[in-house]
């Protein structure tokens, strides 16, 4: 996306940071194979259980769907010389 709109840029940067944190959380589930998984009120899965194994597989599949972040920002060549005060 090419833009110089500071509000659009800020929103996309915030969204990218939100996405990054969620990806890190999912990676933690995938990579920490020796830790129990607390399902917030639904119980705890033992680290070596079949349920934990399948949850990690599902997390990996989900992560593949959401990486990389689908938006990039670059400054438009036409807009580089624009003055925001106009």
C-alpha cells in the first residue's frame, strides 16, 4: 500500500503489532512442548498428552494461515513531495 496518510499508517502499524503479538503467542504454544496447556476454565492439558499434541498441530495449521502479515506500507513516489499543510 502506498500512502502518506498518517492515520492510515498508524492504524496499520498498530494492527501489525497486534498481529505480531498473536503470532508470538501461537508460536509459544507450538514451541513449548514440555509445558502444560491451561485452557482457561476448561482444564489443563498435560504437556505429553494426545490433546496437547493435536492442539499444537492445530496451532501450527492456524499460524500457516496468518503469516506473514498481509499489508506493507511504502511511501508513494507521487506523494513524497506533497506538503501536509495544504
